[in-house]
C-alpha cells in the first residue's frame, strides 16, 4: 500500500512542471497513477472479502506512538476503490474540463493529485494519529483547490471558511484521538476498538471525535462551508466535495462506531444532527437556482443521511451505511461531472437560463437521469437497494432498539426524518433534472457545444456502475457483511436486493417518492413557502459573526496590551518584580532578619549622597544636570568600593565614571539642553511610585537573601588560590584575567560590539573616515598660513588645524608634557596589574584618557596624530589576542585559558615573574584602547564634523534666507 | 584536551569577530571568515551532540582552576542540541545576509559592522547554551544583547532607532534585574555555579529559595517574552532588516526559554511554581495569538505568533514531566528553525515586492510560485499542519498534557489547539491577502482604506477595517503610516511601472529554502530526534548526569 501512496505524492510533485511543459494532456497521464492503484486494489479484493487484512507498518516517531501503519479491511477497501477510481476518472475529465490556458493549472494539478494521495492515506491508515495526518492534509489541499481562482473574493473567502471550520473540528478530533490513545495505550485502530475508553474520558473523546467528523462531513451546524466550497472548479467539487473528502467524517464514524456507538452521546449526536442535516440540506436544495449549489445542498443532505446510518452502530446499519456511501459516491460524482459539462457547454449553471439542453445533449441527460434515479432511490439502481437496507436497519432500531437502547420515540423520529428527507431528495432530484435539461417555456434555448469523449466517459462509467451494482446485490452483500461482522448480529441479516417483497421499507420509499413528486409538481407553492419561512438563525451568519467578533476582540485586546510606550512596558516589568517575587518576600520576612547596619560610618554617609544624587537625577530636566548627578552617584559608588576595601575596583569605577562623563558631554553637544519641553504629566507620580516600590522590593530582596546565607562563599578560596595557582597577588585582577577570564572574554566581546555599534550609528556606513595625518591637511582658509620651517618643532602637530580662538597654548604645552607620562603609567598599570592595583582594563582607560586629552587640546586631527590606527583594527586585534591566548594553552597540553607562571632571568632587569594570563590582559588593554578611540572618533570627531557641516550648510543657506 | 571542544563554539566566533574587524576593508575575506567560523561551530556542535548522547555531559572547567572556583562550561544533551540547531540557523541567516549584501548594493548594508556583531551574537548564543554558571549566563546575555542592539539599529533609520529604543531600554532594565537576581543568589548561597547551586539552594529556607526562583523566572521570562513581559517584542523585532529579525526571532527568545528550562529543572526541582508556569503559558499563547490575528503586516504578525508559541514551550516546562520537557525541547528545535525560516522568506517578499504590509501586497503566488511555496509550507508548519514538525511538537506537548491529566493541563491542551487554529487563521489570512488576491484588488482596497481613514472622525480612525484585516488602536501607527506614506507605491503600482527588482536573489532564496528544508527534515528524523529529546528530558529531570559531570570531586 505504501508504494501506491508514495506514487501519488511523487506524481503530485512532478505534475506542476509537466503540466507547465505539456499542457492539460498531462492529466491523462496523471490519471494513470490512481487508476493503476485501483487495479492493484481490485486485485486485493478476493483476499479482503475472505477477511484477510492487508497490513503494512513503518516506524516513524515511536516516542509519540506514531507510525506509518496501513491496513485494509472491507471498509477501507471500498473507500480506497472509490478514492482511486473517482480520482482517476476525474483526472481524465480534467483533461477536457480545463482550457489549455487556464491560469494556475500547474499548481492545480499538483494539489489535486496530492489530495488524492492524502485521501487514500486517510482511508488506509491503521493508526488514528496517522489518519489525522492525512485528514489535515486533505483539509489543506482542499483549501488550495477551493482557492484555485484566487482573484475571486468569493473563492478566497470560501477557502478560508472551509479551512477554518474543518480545522476547528480537526483539532478537536486530534484531542479526542490523543485521549483515546492515552486510554488504549496505542493509536492503532485495532487496539482502540479492542480496548475503547470508558467513563467520562469516553464521552469527552466521543464528542471530540464527532466534532471532527461533523465538521469534515458538513453536518449541521457546520454544513455551510460545503456549498461555499463550490467556488472550486467542478472536478474538484465532484471529487472532494462529493465523493471523497466529505466522506472522511462518515468513514471515521463508521470506523469507530463499533467501539463508540454505545458511549453516551454518540448515537444521540449522530442521529439528531444527521437527521437535521438531511432535512436542512434537502430543504435548501429546493431553493437553489444554481444547479451546482443545488447538488451541493443535496450532498449536505445525503451526508446527514449517511451520518445517521453510520452512527447508529448496529450490524444492519453498518452494512447499509457502506452500501449507501458507495451509492452516493457513484451518483454524486456522475451528477457533478454532468453539471461541469452543462456549465461548460451551455455557459451557465442557472436553471432559470438553461433550456433545451436535454435535447442537445441526450446522452448526458440519460447519464444524469440514471444517477438522479439512484439518488432518489428508484429501482433498479444501487441507490434503491442501499436505501432499502437503510430503512430496514432504521426500522429495526425504531421497533425494538436492535440492541442499541435507542428509545422508540427517537427511533421513529429518525425514521420519519429520513422518509421526509428522502421525499426532499426526490423533489430536488427532479428539480435538478428539470432545471438542467428540460425545455422551459419562455426561456431561450441554450446554445450548446458538444463535449469531448474525456468529458462523457467518466460520468458514464459511474452511472453504469450505479446501474450495474443495483443488480449485484449478492456479491455486494458478502462484501458488506464482512465489514458489518464487527457488530453483534441484529434483528435481521441485512441483504442488498432489488426485491424484498412488500414490506414497510418499500412502502416508506413509495411514500417518500410520492411526496417528492408532489413537492416538485407544486414547486411554485413550495417556493412561496420557502420565501416566507426565513429564519434569523443561520449557521453561516453565526460563523461570520464569530469571525468578526474574534477579529474585533483581537484588535481590542492587542490595543490594550500593546501600547507602544516604553514607560508602560517598563512599569509592567517592575510591577511584575514587585508582585511576583514580592509574594515570596512576604513569606520570607516571617523569619527575623538580622542585619549589620554598616561597617564604618563612611558608608551610610556616602550612601545618602548616592541616593540623593539618584533621586535628583530622576527629577532633573536638564540633561547636563542629569549627567553630572549620575557622575556623582557613580563616584559615590567608587567610594563605597574603597570603603569596603577594594581599591582596585574603586580605581576602575573611578576611571569608568570619568570616561562616561566625558563621553556624555561630547554627546550632549548634539542634544537639546532639556529632556522635554512638554508640561509634566500627572502619570509621572504613578511611575515614581512604581519605581519606589521596585526599589523597596529589591532592597528587601537583598536583605532577605543576605540574611539567609549559611554556606561559605566560593570567593573565600580566591585569596589563597590566586597566589598559589594564579600566580598573582591582586585578587581582582587574577579573578578578571584568570579565574573568571571566560566572563571577561565575553565582556570584551560586549565592548567590541558596543564600540562598533556607536561607530555604526555615527558613521552609518563605514567605521570612521580614512585617518588623515596633519601633513596631508591643507590649512583652513580662516587660518593665516605661516611658512613653517621643516625642522621647527611644534607642541602639538595638529594645533594649527584649530581656529585660533579655540587654541590654548598652555593646554597644548601641558598635554605635550603629560601625554607620554600618562602612556607610560598605563603600560605600568598593565604589567603590574597582576600583583598591584591596575590591569589591562584600567590601563586601557588611562591610555584612553591620554588620547582624550590630546583630542581636547588639539582637535580631531590631533587624535589621529596621537593614534594613527583604525580603532576597529585595534579592537579586533585585542579580541583576537584574547581569544588566541585562550586557545594557546591547548598547544601545551593545558586547557582553555589556562595560565602558566614563567620565571625568567633577564639580564639587566633581573628576575621576571611572568604569568601567561598577561597576554589575555594585553588583549583587554587593546580592546579598551580601541573602544576609547572609537568613542572619541565617533562621538568627538564624528560629531565635530557634523557640526561643521551643518554650520557650512546654514552659512550657505543664509544668503537666500536673508533675501526672502 | 578533547574537553576543549566545549569552548570552541564560543571562542571560534569571537576569534573570527576579531579577525573580521581587522579585515574591515576586505569584505570578501570577511565573509569567508564568518562562514568558515560558523561552519566550524556547527561541526563542533554536531560532535558534541554525539558525545553528549554517548558519553554523557561534556564538562570543561575553564583555566583548570580547582573545581568550584573557575567557570565551567557544560554540553549535555540539551545544550548540544540547542547548539547544533542554533549553529545551523545562524549559518543559514549569515549566508542569506551575505546574499542580501550582494543584492541590495544600493542599500549599502554596512557589512563591515554586520559581520563582527553577528559573530558576537552567535558566540553569545552558544555561550548561553553552554554556561554552567549564573554570572557567565549573564555575560552570554550581554554578548547577544549588545550585538542585537547594534544589529537592530543597523543603518540608523528613524523607525529602527525608535524600535531600538524600546528594545534597548527594556533589555537594559532586564539585564539590571538579572544582575540583582545574581546578587541575590550569590548573597544567599555564596556560589554561582549551577551544579553547586543545585545543592546549596536545597539548604535555604523555602521562602528564600522561592524568592530566588521567582526572580530568575521573571528575568528569563522577559527574555523569552512570556506574558505579561512580552509586550516589548512585537514593537521592536519587525523593523530590523530581515535576516536580523529572523535570527532574533529564531534564537533570542529561545535562549530565554532555554534558561528557564535549565534553571527550573536543575536548580529548582519539585518546583511549587508549575501551576503558575502553566497559567503564564496559557496567557502567553492566547494573548499572543490574538495579537497576531489583529496584524496587517506579515512581520508583525509573525512576531506575535512568536510570542504566542513561546507559550507552547512554557507549557511543556510547566508540566514538569519527562514527556512535557521532551515536547518543549522538540518544540524549541522546531520553532527556532521554522520561525527563522519564515522571517527569511518574508525578507524575500520584501525584497521582491518592496513591502511586507498586507495592504500593499497581492498576487505573489502567481508572481513567483517559488516564493509562494516557500511561504506556504513553513506557514502551514507553523500552524501545526501535519505531517510537519509543528504538528509533531504540538502532539508531543498535547499528549504530555493529557498524560499529566490535571484540569489545568487539559485547559492548556485546549488552549494549545485554539492557538494552533488561530495561527492557521492568521497565516491563511496573510496568504489570502498577499499571495492570492490580485495586486489590483490590493491596490483598490488600500485606496478605500485610506479614504475611509481620512473620512473617519478621530477615534473611529482606529477602527477602519479592510476585509478581515482590521486595524485597532494598536495599529494607529500602522494606519497613520498608510496615510503618511501615500507617496510610497504598492505592489500594483510597481508592477504597472515595471519597477520590480529583476535581479534574482539566488543566495537569499537558497538560504531561506535551506531552512525550510531543514524544518521538513525534522519531520523525517522526528523518530530519532524525539528519542533524543526524551533522553535529554530524563537527564534534566534526574539532574545527576549533569551534577556528576560538573562536580567530579577531584580538582584538576
């Protein structure tokens, strides 16, 4: 079975290009796949009738209990024959139906064949989860096929409607399958049938499974999607929405009825909804003027009928259900294909405009009449024998319950409903035949072009089968019996035959036919009644109402949550912190918390300063003020580090604060002096309160967690290990470049991207301009050129590039004197860092400050003079050095970032105590210097340039502005 | 030292980032370096997957310090798998962006900045999966966040800066909260190493441990975009360049999910918070997907589905059963692949049609069948249509929920199905409008919308509707932008003027299709993959494999 499935999907994959190249003839070729499958399936017939199940298993996801398990019993065999047979012949029909230049035909071919494969897989699945896989695939391909002509709004809407409704049911069914699988311990159909769930789970599962079935099979109240789906091309309607896909729900009901029929809710649901569907569908079919829609409603009606029979769950009903299903597929496929012929040849499907088609297409009319007779249940057709067996089965249920326990009133109501439904069926069948083929008074005869053989052969085959199978009740009975055997024997042994003798079933059939004939004859009257009987309750309207409501609710909800305001998002986060961990805080505070107020009096004093500075920062409206206050808070923190006994941290913090201040000031040149000039909003009080709450919460968290510690912190060992293993006395530095060097490497990467990011925002396209040395720069016009002696030394080479009023000779002199000293200091910090305060980070910052001074004294060209390198190269080298120093120890048999202590005796200098982590620290140094250079280049020089450019532009614009 | 392999996924991209900065004026070399680095990472990750599966968690103590002192990296089954998937995905995105750089020369994509930032992002993501130390996890977050700040504001256009502001501010706050959480953990336990913490947290008073757990959960929930900490995401992701959005959407939130998964299982077993997690998962799913339904821009819509589907993963974590955790891991793998792939495809749409707004698009399926296929398949996968990985992940989670059997779990199963349906609805709507409807219809509809918008009085302007695509207060900005950007031409007008790119973005398409292919491959290998995630989940819940691998008891 797997090969025929695979062949379908393979054919689907190659179909689009083939159709693209060779046109619609390819459909004939594609038809070979299902027809060959049909042949193979037919060959399995004897085995299936003998009761041998054909099985095949391939594991897929054992953890989920999902396997590609295929099996074929009589039920599956009949459906597989239908799926492949109808599929193949409809493909043949397609070769005639479509115009050669039909848009979208390539993808259509793929979707159609893939659908056929999915449908075949659905009926062959022996695993419910696998069945669901194919089930949803049919939904999706149906969606694509309905939307074959996507330019029509109606097609799109119908596709969406079918997709949403059937997936809704499908998902419910999936949960049902999962419940059943959980209860049975397996998704295998045979296991589920062997050990069906019991109790509440069974009822839930039954309802959920039925939800899948009724949505798929367009049973009330989900029937409305099916007529909408008629937006699809007629071959699709004939195959998917008449013969194949809509049967999936019926198939599921028939498949699971042996296990579920006795579960509370199963019979009630199927009988009531099925009967209602049969009546609603039939009634609405009588109202249609589009013959395709008429058939669509007819299909809805028949699906309701099938649901009733399949859901009854007695041996006779199971037998009859399969017979009816077969009959329906054959006559409905014929009728839809006939509609396609009429539509294409006469150019309309409106029965008010069609006239005289029967005379011009007599053979087509004959086929339609045969199929119609089968639909109405006339002998000697399969429709008749099937319906007789249905009535017999239902009458048994009504009389005695036939082991179902269905109360008599329900049983009789169903029989009455079915008879009424059959009457409606007879009436709309007549309406259809009359509408499509009759010659009507006062209607201009339609012009008809004769159809090709490919159009007529498929419906002819189906019609012939409807007729033939009417006479082969005997063999069919054997086959259907095999299927029904899974039910206990009932009141009578079901049998398909043209003559049962005069019994209740036959009388009821005659009654329904008579009423149907009458209803057709009095169609004018019926139409009047229909026009008057309008109901405000419409499933389709409810669907639209629900979808609109959903859209609207989505918009409202999203509008409420997604405010696009940073303040609100931050408030939410802070509130969550206050409320969520805060809840645990309340419990944690139950225990008394002991705490040390301070270690020395300096701490609270500094803390007060920091807090006040922080509060004032939040209140500041001037940016500069805020920046200075942040600086105060930062320096205060540095002081706190110092008071805690961490000079190294304090030094670093101090340098960072200084650099930050300077950078801020550089940036502030380009920002308005005030944060906002809008009046203060009252909401700031709320925000302040939230901030305060968060602060209190976090402070309490720290208090509680600090008090809870009993374990010895790992850092206690740092002091001894840093010296013994790390070879350095400065614990902070050893921590940074060795114990936790991996963190430092990460943070280096952070610095690298931060620098890159700042540069990218200022220079957008490339990092910085090419570096220009002073000697390449012409004197600015504003500066009077002095003839310089080559040998003459200047304090700062780029000083001349500044406007005279911006120069300060003293500053230049001091800079010149200090610069190299600072650089030497920074190198000292770098090398001594392992044992004394310092290290690569601090050293880098000091170098950066030296560069900053050069920049401030001599302008942007001076910066380039001082560091004529690309900052990116510096940063990149730094990161590279750090990373390589991490990898290098591997070459010496160490591990990543492992350091070694090397004591060298160097002449002149003496004993040198070298720890290899120094290389890592050099990387750190380079990155920090590069970062500083990048910041100065972009926020200093870059902004200088922008300011200059704007000045130039405004100068250039000024004369015209003045003239206006 | 073979353990060193564990460090390579971080150190190699960092080395490459350094190299790439040095090679700033040699773009072709830069590209080569980046690609080689990520290929190497993927290869190492694959080796780690095999090793972790066969020999147990691979632990490395950096620098060879005595055991609890230094920093440890651990690649267990979960980490290695995450590493492998993220490496493949980043590689695909890199290839895509290289392609984009070559195609969109006019936009002068600043590749010199892009490559190093992207590599640092990759290193950060890798480190987050490997970190066995809370502070080191913080560092990883900083790496990927800083890189993401740069990538998000690439090009510095106004909308990107505006979106970037929300993103940066929210994430800076979340980083701060993370630091506070770390300080709390350290002050309560005196340790940051996961394995050591696992032991020490047990010794704490229950309330304090709960406090720490909630604090960490809050922090990671911001990263993972769990409701109500998710609002920032859809406002910031969609504006970035397509490959950037793609990699953010695929990986960054998953790092948060990973952190939740890791800390909840390793540090807080027998969590009292499973109910809370399930409720958060429920709200995340539903609020997120309703957000997606309300969108009229494909990128924004996908950003909301991203948030929503985070709910699935939290659902699995919240179940706290082996099946639930396994389902969550599988779903993470699926979702990384599919969400990244979809965003890349949407990038192709943007490239081809000049917009991702459903108001401006139409007829794409006919214009480019390949584009249609490469959107439709992953979109259906996202919606959980079988037999694709989204379906398998959904089934894994749902059956875990049913197996667990609590009422709340059933509610979550139902909500998961509803989310699945609404995801399908949202993507089908996008398909219907952007791919099916003709460009002309799109043009006429959007003209009508603009007219309605201009005619509508104030408050009502926000409620203008087109077909089933609707605009609410959220969409003010959107509606305003249709209004403001009238001079911008939609697809119809571009077609009329024959103003579409003729250049076929082959590399981009190949990269996007590669990811789509990878997501389909997940279906084929679902059997072994689910077995693997089952084993990973058992490891996580047992804890001992991890603990024993990290704390061997002997100091090197």
